[in-house]
């Protein structure tokens, strides 16, 4: 990327225009090469929360590159599988039952999964209007975005193939929130869905970095990324006003999922570990000094995840 192009990319990023479909359109002209056809032939990918939106778009993208895709979802997945198979004729799609918000379900799923896993995409996401707890007593966004993925990574660790890639689907909203280890369950103060979502998405980015350190030297690569502003069922349900105001410039799910597919299949991401990406470029994890966490807070997050998942 030339100096001029890099400057233009930075301007897009800092003005938030880069989060829109306009940013995607402009960046396609200079971003890294697409993965080669059949880059994932013979590989197995697990994508959580792939019934719709970014998860389904990611599953389609991985299937187009030849991967066998296991969509780990809650409830009936036949419709999602049929849609993916229509989008990619001849693809190999397996529906797995796994409620990522429940540690018991995650443990059972990881124990019963046969064979090696080459790609693990932590995509499942929720944003309830009211503070909600799972049957196990954990705040549901913490459980779905943080505890479940942490446990799934740990539980599948023996089954992650050499050269495997673990990808955490975060959100640009995390830039506005610091790492909160003093109130993981969001019991204090008034509950605000968008704030709680952003807090757990910040946790995901930190956990991706910590997992990269944990797996350093194993041949397994861990990254996190955000999709920009994508028009998904989750956005329509949880942020209807935002969707209405920004609909003309929202990305479609395929555009939002592009970087996740690229991280899973391209050569460049394998040269790095623990990075945060958007539109195929490494991005800073902080723009505001007030959001920077301490080393002690990072340790507290890891220890809390170990404790709350029974690890």
C-alpha cells in the first residue's frame, strides 16, 4: 500500500466513512489480494451463529473457497443450510447444535465434535433490550460473546489443526468502551444495550490478543476483526433507528463478512498473530486514551473467564 493510499485509508477509518458501504467500495481498489480459489479445500470450518447475517455470509464465503462448514447454532438450522447450499452448489454444510451462551452446551459440543478443526469463527451475537441472564446465571451478552467463545476455544484446542485460525467477530463499537473487569455481569448502573454490547466486544478483542499469546508457537493464529456497518437482522432488531438513518450506506452481509473470510483463507494473516482487522488492514485497538486497559485488567479478564467457565 502506497503512502498516499495508506493516508486515504486512515482518513476513511478515522471519519467512520470507512465503516460504510462507501468505504468498502473505495478500499476494494487497493486492498490485499483475494484468497486463491479452493484455498480451503479439505479444511473444516466451524462458524457459530450462522443462521443469518454475518455468520451465514461468512459460512457462504468459506464454502465458496472449498471448506466443509459446520454451522454451530441453536435450534433448527435446516433453512440456513439450504440457503448456503443454494448459494454454493455442491458445498458441504453440517448443522451442529450448540448454544454458545451455555457452558454445558459448549462442553458437550466440543466433546462430541469429531475430527480436526482448521477454522473457528466466533460470530454468535445478541443484544437484548433488557438485561437478561442465561439459565446458568450469566448476563447473556457476556455469556454469548465472551464466556462461550473462550470455553469453546479452550475445549477445541486439542482438535485445532496445525495452522488453524481462530477469528473473533467483534464490533467497531468497542472503540467507545474500556475493558470493564469490575462489573463483568453488568449489574451496576442503568442497563444500556449498546453499551453492554460494546463492552463485551472490547473483551473479545482483548481475549483474542490473550489467546494469541497463549497459543504462541503452536502454529495456530488468532485474530479479531470488525465488519463495519452491516445491514443484518440483528441490527434491524436491536438498532432500528440506526438502521433507518444509515440504510443507504450500510454494507450488505457479504461485504461485512469479507474480512472474516479473508482472515480464514489468505496468506498474509498467517504472518501475524493477535491483530485487530477491518477491510483487510490491521487497525489500532484504541483511539481514546480513556479506553486503554492495564496489564492487571487483562489478567483479571482471563482469570474471570477461566473461573466462570469452570476451566
